[in-house]
């Protein structure tokens, strides 16, 4: 194992700012590498940027206004479908991009592989521009490994016509009210489902995030895996009970053809997910325009002001980039330049930028949702996401294991199984790990 890998893994074992403040300079090898690159860089800067979001127009905007800093965008498959493997393999071969789109939950995994660069000294001054949860998600141990681009604030999508049909006068504000409304609908017609249950690890993580209890933390110099924590157990038990009572659909995603079929038949009333899910509703259920509305995500306690986020990504500077300062400047442009943010919104991204959330495209009424100003709800939700969540170093393993376990048994059983398999997976990385 080379010294860079050892240093990177040592940094990862200390995943909180308190533990890293004193020693990060000794644990990270990116500072001297980037300093040397800056000293040797002269003349026009050419950088490659790899990702799967519709970033082409933003890159064109940058190139038009920065003639000495050209960025070339390469479209790759989404991360879980091979994009991350392409990026990692290219970096290993010395042919990697200077910048890449990295989902928040994958940043620690990429750090384990030593493929993302610490850009704290370049990016720290910009972080106040973004919602706190996105800054937290772009960081490991208080060090910054990406500039936040977009977030997925969670909300409740619901059918006003079906609410009226079943005598529900207002959207449920708490999960207890959600259950009570679901039981009311089931009593009237057992074939109608109130909503959908989490179907994979990504969904379950989003619901768990709302409780404020993270799946990972550190204790001394070791990762502590706490997937099987009280908050997640509460979430798992709640949704398993909803499934057992037949109150929710078997499929957990609004973009699933089975959900579309049920929605078209008036057999499902709600869907709890991120702002970006509105795009799926609009494209798949065009005939229901005007029937849907948006409300805050139900909370566990009345008025507790906690929401959640599902999805989102950062622009990371990759190991081997010879122009990290210029790369961070492009990343900041993509995330905060008003024109660039507007272009991203047009492409379906909900901005992590606080100012971007006030873009005119997000503040007007949405015809699909009966003219409702849904952007106001997205903005409020984004500001209420807990910052206590820590992402772990084996995201793909967690997602794969959860999907398989939920498909084979109960959600609570899946939590127990994935707790154990995640501890084992982190051990295989050579990192110190304990059970919570």
C-alpha cells in the first residue's frame, strides 16, 4: 500500500471536524501536490469535466466568459451505472478528468480510493453560499471535497381530488396523521393505497436522515457503523407496519410503471420524495395536471421542523488535476453563477445555492400543481435538513445489500442484516470499524 493511500485511509478514520482540526495537514497528501501544480502552471488552462447531468450549456457559458480557462465536458453514465468506475480507472491510468460530478453519498467512497482532492483552501470562502446540509454532505472530517451543486429536498406530493373523495381536508403534518389518513382510506376502499414505502437503501437513508441519527460516526480512530440505530429502527418499523396492513403500494417509486398505472386508476393518493420527483410525475402523469399538490414532508413530532433530502451531487476536483485552483473556480461558477444556476434549473436540478433557490423559475406558480408556488416548499424543506448525517465509505455496498434484503424480508430485518454486512465491508477496506 503506498503512502498516499495510507494517508487517505487515516484521514477517513477521523470523519469529524473535531478530530481532524489539529492533524489534517499530516493526514492529507493533496496540499503539496496541488501547490506544486500551481507553481508549474503557465498559459491557458484546459480541463476535462466528466458527469451525467445536462451540464453542456453551463460549460459553454463558462468557456464564453473565460477564454483562458477552457473546460471540455464528457458525458459518462450515471455514477452507479458505471460512471464512477470510468472515473476511477482513468485516474489510475493517469488519464482522469480534472473535475467530476460526484453524488454526496459517494464522496467518502471516492476518498477511500484517493480519487478526490481536498479543496478546502480554495472552496471554504464559497461555502456560505450553499444550504448547510449540502456543505456537510460535500465534506469529510471538516475538509471540503466538492462544491455543492444540487439538493433533493423532500416533500409530500398528494392528489387533491382523491383527498376530497375520501374526506381528507388537509395534508398530514405528522407521520401519525399520515397513518391515520391511510387507515381512513383503506376502510373506505382496501384496493386504494395511501402512498409508497421505501424500497431500497437510498430511500431508507432519506427517511432516516430526518430523524437526525446518522448511519456512521467515529469513535477514537475507528469508523462506527450505526445503521441499526433507534431512528432507523423507528422508520423501518413504521413502514413495515404500513406494508403489513396494506396501506401502501408494494413499489416504492413514482417513476415505476406500476405506480403510474395505480395513479392513473386513482388507486394511490400520495408520494413522499425529493423535489426532482416532480419531473417524473409531470412526464408520466400528464393527464393529472392540476390534480396534484405539494406539502411539507410529515414530521415525527408536530412542528419539529425537520425535513430530509434525497439525492444531489457536488463537483469535485480529482486527484491528479494540475490546476486545482482554476478547477474550483469552475465548480463555484457552475454552482453559484446566476446564469449557470438558471441553466441547471432548466435541466431539472434544484440548486444547493441559497440565492439560486430564489431564481424566478422556482418562485412562480406551477400549472401541474394547480398554480401552487411549490418552490417555496422546496426552499423551506432544504433549509430544514439535519446536518448531523455522515456518509460512509461503502455506499454502493449498502445500497445493493439493502435492495436485496428488503426484497427478501422485512425492512427491520434488512436493517439488521445491512448493519452486519457494512461492518464487514469496511473491514475489507482495511479501515478500523466497530458496531454502534
